[in-house]
C-alpha cells in the first residue's frame, strides 16, 4: 500500500501551485481542535487502578488525542512535495506523530 495519494487538481489550481517557487509560512495550515482536559486525571487513575506499572503521562494522552483528531479530519493530513514549479499536494495515508522531549534540569 502506498504511503500517500496524489490529489487531483484543476488547471487553475495547478497554475497557482506552479507560481509558488518556495514554501513560506503563508502556505502553512493550522488545525485547531478543543479537547476536554478535565478528565485527564480520572483517566490516569483508571490506569493506576488496573495495576499498570506506569500510568500514561499527560503528554501521551494529548498525543493520542491529536492522533484521534487527525484521523477524524483526513484532509488535514496532507503535504506539499516537489521541486519549485512542480509542487503537488499529496494525501498521507498514515498518521504519525513525533514529539521531542527535553530532559529537565537536575534539582
């Protein structure tokens, strides 16, 4: 199975894409979704009650929520690939999230 699918575009959209020679922040898209965080502690307590060694961190729960929202909104899981004047919009078929975690200072 391919990791992405090319999204078909019309002539006017293709011409507009061809005019973009580089990606700039103006072309970025932001997806905003509200998540009710009032029950996070209750969710962690459920895992503690099930005698799991370590309950999931708040970070892990928020990442899971982000993945769930991406899966509900597949049109937000797209990427622009290609050389200048040959850029194309691709729909990604997988949902991957990476998180950088900085180690705290001792003390």
